[in-house]
């Protein structure tokens, strides 16, 4: 048994090379008891109650050796998403031995038009692609018009990218509309983020 003896939160110097994934499996009754205790001791420090429970309960640890990413800010979200373009990372996350289930939208497949070119990218269903997609991730129902270039970028659901647009190191949130001829560039360290529903 891999009994846990302690959990550190943001230590200056860690005592262990192991990293906690902030995932617990416990009985409902114990969960309610810990939440009640956290609330009665001044509010919402539930994590502190879980830490203290290690001293009085037997807590067993399960070692996970697959791919994991700790998404805490926008640059980290960007780099974690881009990492999925690497074949090994993709298969580590989407392993047949541990399938991930998500909502099925039952929408039509993506349509690749005459001028479409897609290199090392993943594209969800119900998109219409008539431009060049390189090292990028497109969510469902995205439209990319003729002669546009999307490189090292993330384009979320419902976005509309006009003709002759260049996006590089950009994160477009849902329902963004980019008009013809726009050039938008960020950097690998600090991607440019376009707010949900923005029209440019």
C-alpha cells in the first residue's frame, strides 16, 4: 500500500518529486463531514481539511504515469493544448485503456474546401476549412475562409475567420469573428487572446 503521510501546497522547496493531481476518491459521508468541518472553522479552506484528514485517516495513493497538465493560466493552457499536437502526448492522454467520454453533438463532419491545407492540427466536426491550418487546434463549427493562415493557434467553437487573415500564436474564444485581411500575432510565451464574441 502507498499510504500518504503529507501533502504540500505551493512549497518553496518540495520534499518529494511526486506531484499531487488534486483528485480524491472518498465516501460521500466523509466528504460531507469534511465540508461541514471546513465551513464551521471559518469558511472555505476545504483543501486544508483534506490535508489534516491524512493525519487521522488511512489515505492510499495511486501512482499515475500517463500525461497530465496543470492548467493554471493562459500561457499554460496554450502550451498544454499545443503539446497535444505531438503524437506521443496525444496517445498518452487518449489511451484506449482509459477512454475519455464527452458529449456527442451528432453534427456533420468537417468540410475541406478546394483551397484547404491542414498540417499537424486537430479539427473538430462541423467546421468549413478553405485556408491553411498549421500546428493548430480548431473546435467545432469554425469557418476559415480562402487564403487565411492559422498557425500555432487555438480557435474555439463558432469562430468565423474571414478571407486572407493571418493568425499566429493566437487564442480565439467562442464566437469570435475576424474580418478579411486582418493580421493578428502573439508569441509562444504570451499568446494573443481574443475575448469571446469579439468582432475584429
